[in-house]
């Protein structure tokens, strides 16, 4: 990966012809001493054949076929580390020197020789020490002084000034030396830019359980209580290259020094694995060699102090974890989980390769899941055409590994089909000497063309002096031939230069193409983003619609609420008005009640008064009756004592002096009629004056009678019946009848004290009242009575000899005629059939 630099080369080539498949090599290690059966046979230098072991064949009933796998190159058991390096790693080292990146990883099951291939052992240095050696052999004389280049911690490089670099140099540790490769094996890259200055930086990381650990980090190791190492994270630099953030980058100036750093990391890895009880075969180790180069200044003495001119390329050497499945390691618990994760990252590598292959073969644009594991994420740029990718598939031919090896082979086969864009060569102007060389040769050598031009011979004089002139023509011919030769040379030189220019132009063309490609890619990305935007817009539209709908709903609800509130208000209003009405009605009722109460009290009082008045009237009436009786008694006495002929003067009875027990009438019911306020006893002779209206004449002829006979009366076949000519017969009092007559008679029947029915004829006069009605003043009562002769004599006897000296009935006849009671009846008043006739003295009919 390169730093920030305008000279950074485009990552991809446009056409397929400029793509390279991932270089997959196969290395078969020798069979171990204890293993006997071999399942791999190297058929040619590109093919191997797998044989299923005997046991497995038997199990599968001979169905199994022998399979062949082809690789870019197959390295048999006799292949040396040097040979392998020559074919596999050397081109990558050349690339890094020419500003191109490289990725080399070893893949295989545990014990297949991955570490042996990558690291090797003393005297059998692997690809890593050899790569380092070659780099230093190549750039050795052109290395920058230490600390001139300085990592900027953002995957880029800075150029330090001389003073700072010097200060940093003094802080450096002394480094030990270890040799792994014999001097005669040393190799060197060609075409190193002499006008640049170089520096090598190494990093060493380990990826375990999908965590990245920096193996070169300087942390004090506590052997008693070891602290678990801090993991690192991956970041993307401004050129979209992945790098391990905060990873230690050690500047090394020689192979020895680089080894030293590597071993330091190895040691740390070993210690950590032991302390944390890890299985080393389950971790991936990544050794990163970074080569920084920058052009020298015009003098060719110092590096140009311009960060933008710094070029960084890197070679990643990856020793992957064993590819075998988990079951084989018989791991348990957390170890099993870790193993799962490691297998997971290899699985992701396989998936990425598969997707890459599918995309390339089918022209699809599926997303490659680099991010699913740290290993693939870290190297994603390589697969995207950022550098050459090579894989050494290591296999152990032992039969035990057969099944796992089969899987390894399948993966290898698939990987080979993936093509990675070929990194572009940096244009190198080879026809001119480098600045360093120019400094040495300055002022000495003109260019070839100039030299040729200068050596161009002038034409000799071509005038022929005579026919025998043998000199001129041959001289001319010679000069012309010489000139022709020089011309030829110049043409050649021109052609060469033209070719060079052509290639440069082609290069630029391809640059342009790749730029176009890049633009195309960006366009694609833009399209994607556009699509995303469209989607988001759609989503926004949808949400807007939804929000509108919700707003509409809210509106409706608001309206409904308003309506309800209005309803509520009106109902409340109605309720209030009804309450008010109720209140009003209640108060009205109360007022009414009070009024009623008043009326009731009033009428009660009135009626009380009325009753009292009536009682009083009754009392008076009774008193009067009593008085009448007393008077009668007195008269009776007087008769008894003074003789019957004597005229009797009516006197006011003195109740106190001559009290006679009152004889009560046998009236069956109390008087139900309204009596007049005035209740006056009337005496025929000398009593209180009778009203002037009042006539009293029994004999007056031409009078008209109202003959009142209630229906209840019983016909007793009485002989003596009143003879009333022209009488109006009624059975109930009638005002109309009264108005036509001036006499009134009521035929009244009652049961006498002896059990006989007696009939009374109560007579009265009708007169007009001042109020326009009629009043009846009773004046006379005639009593008709039938008697059983036996009972009557007995009775008479007993009554004549009454012990109390009461007057006999027969003695009453005269008195009765002289006694009358005037009863004024008010017109329109209830005169029921049973109105009362009191026990006046009976008139015995002769
Ligand atoms: P891995 O890293 O794949 O687990 P190693 O590289 O540790 O395997 O190899 C296991 C053993 O096999 C080591 O002792 C190594 O020396 C030996 N070995 C592997 N490959 C070869 C080879 N090509 N030649 C000789 N010995 C080898
Ligand atoms: Mg190993």
C-alpha cells in the first residue's frame, strides 16, 4: 500500500488482458519419518494427483476417483527454499522496489510446512528472510539515513529534516545479528531507481480469534502476572487502504536488523501463546515490509523535502493458521470457540475468493464480504487490484491428512480462477543516466545523438579534375558510405527513442483507461447512492403521506371533539335551564303550599267559628225547647193546682225555680238542616210579637198548600186525613212549589215510645224572604196516632198514676194548640225529607 502521493499508481487495469490470476503454488513437503502411506503424487511441475488412502477407498466401495490438481507451479519435496523464493517471492520483491504492492500467504493444514516455507530455519531461511535480504541487497547503497522517513501513523510516510533525523538516530538501540542465508544465495533486484532514496520499515502482527495484536509493541512483560495484550483495530487511510491503527513500524537498515525485529516479534508471540494457553497453529501471523522511496533533490544529495513525492509500497507475508477443521484439533470450551473463529476467518477468506471468482466469471457485482473477518478486511485492497497476490499451498503428503488436503486443493483450485488487476510498472526513463551517475559524469559525455551528429563527416569536394581523377570519387563514395552508416545509426537511435516514447504514451493511455475505469466505478457508486437516495426519498414520501393521514385523522378527531364539546355545552346549558325551571317551580310550589296552608288555616278557622256558632245556635234552640217544656209544665201545674177553666197567662219560665224534666221528642235523627240564626219561640196570646208578615189563620179559605209526603212514608189507612184542595203534592221540598203556595204541610211518620207508628202533620206558612227566596215558618203540628185498644188503656192507666206526677198525655191537647214554633227556613237551603219535628205536645184527635 502506498502513502499519499501523486505518483501513486492506479490500482486497476481496464481490460481482462491486464489482469492476472492469483498465483497459486503448491509445495509438497517430505513425508515425516513416522508416516508411511503417501496420498500425493507429483505428476508434473504443474500438477499433482491425490490418491485416497486404502481405508477410505474401502469405505466408499471403490466409488472414489483419483483427482488431479493443477497449479501455477508445483514444488516437490526436493525443492530448496532458494528455488521456491526464486519463483514465488522474488517477483514480489521486485514489485515492491518498483512501488508495487504484494501479498504472499501460505495456506495449508497444520504441519504442512507453512511456517517452514515462510520463515524457515537457520541455514534454511524461508521466503521472509530472503525477501528482506533481497530488498536490502537492492537498495543498500541508496538507503536514506535513518529517520529521514517517518511513519505518520496514518499508513503514510513523512520526510524528516536532517536535524530531527539525527536526534532520533541517537535514541536507537543496538541490535543483535542473526544469519539465516548463506552469502552466495544473495540476490538482487534490477532497475533500482538510483535517483531515489529508500527506507525499509517492518511491522509484525498476529491475528488470533479475530483480534489483531502488535507483536512489535514495546510493553514490559510481567512473567508473574502477565497482562493480556491489547488488540488493535483496522482503519482505512485516505486512499482507502486498510491498515492496523497504531501498529509499530520499525525502520530497519539491514537484513540482520530486520531479522532481529522479526525474532523479537516471534519471541513475543511464543510467550503470549504459552501464557494465554493458545495454540499457535490457530493464529495468523502477518509480517509487513514497507518500502518508502522518495526522489533525491536536484543535487542528488538529499531526499526531496516533499511529502507528496514519497512513495510507499509494501509486501505482506502471511503465515495463515492451519486450515483443518475444528474436530481434528480436539479443542474444547473456549479453545473450541476460538478455533471456530479462526476457522471462521479462513472460511471468510474462502467465501471472499468464491464471490470474487463468481463476480469475475459471471459479470455480477456481488458484495465481497471482506469485513467479515480481520484477515480478509486487512487485505481487501489486494483483491481489489492493489497488488499482486500469491499463495503457496503447502501440503503434507501423509495419508492421515488426505481429507483435509482435499479441501485445501479445492480451495486452491478456486483461488486460481480469481483474477487480480495487474499493478502498473512505474515509468522509468532508462535512456538517460541517473542523477547520481550524471553527477559523477557531469561535463564528460554528450548524448549519443549529439555524438553521432558531431561525428557526421562533411562532404569532400566533389569536382572531378579530370578523367583520370581517381581520388575524388572514391573519397566521396567513402564519405557517403560513412554518412549513410551514421544515418542508419541515427535512425536506429531515433526508433529506439520513439519506441520508448510510445511505451510511455501507452502507459499514459493505460493510465487514462484506468482513470476512466475509476470514473466508471465512481459512476456506479454514484448510481448506487442515487438509488439509495431514491429509496430514502420514497421512504420520506411514505412517511410524509402517513403523517398527512395522521394529521387528517387528528383533524377529524379534533372536529369530533369540538362537536362533542358543543353538545356537552348545550346539554349543560339545558341542564342549567332545567334546573332553574325546577328551582322556580319548587319555589312556586312552596309559595302555593304556603298559600294553601293559609287557605286551609283560614277555612279551618272559618269552619271552627261556623261550628261554634252552630253549636251555640243548637244550644239556644235546646234551651228554648227546654223553656217551652218548662212553661208547659208550669201551665200544667197551674192547671192542676188552680183549675182548668182559668185563663193561663204565659210566663217566662223560671228554670231555677220550677224545673221540669224536659220531655224529649222521639225524633230518630238529629237535624241535618241549616237553621236560621234567629230561633224564636212564638206565643199566641201574650208572647213576644210575631213578625208582621206572619199570618196565622186556620180557617182562611182560598189558600194553596204544598203537600209534602216523603216516599218513605207508609200508608196506614188512617181515617182522618187532611183535606187540602188545590194542594201541590211533592215528595221532596221544592222551591218551585213553595213559590206558588203560601202554606206548607209535611207528613212525617215516626215510631212512638210505645212502638206504634205516629204520623205528624207539620204545618207552616210560606213567606217571601228579603233575599228573594221562600221561607217556611212552622206554625202547627198535628199528630195522628193509631192505638191498640188493650195496650192503650193499660198504658193510660199506668201513665195516669205515674209516680213522678208527670202530666198525662191526654192533658196536652190544649197546650199544643197554643204553642207553636216558628222556624224560618232560608230559601235554597237543604230541606231533606228527614228534617226534624221535635217532640211537641201531641194533639189527640177526638
Ligand atoms: P505448519 O506451519 O504448516 O504448521 P511447519 O512449517 O511448522 O508446519 O512444519 C512442520 C514440520 O515439518 C517442521 O518441523 C518442518 O521443519 C517440517 N517441514 C515442513 N516442510 C518441510 C520441507 N519442505 N522440508 C523439510 N522439512 C519440512
Ligand atoms: Mg506454522
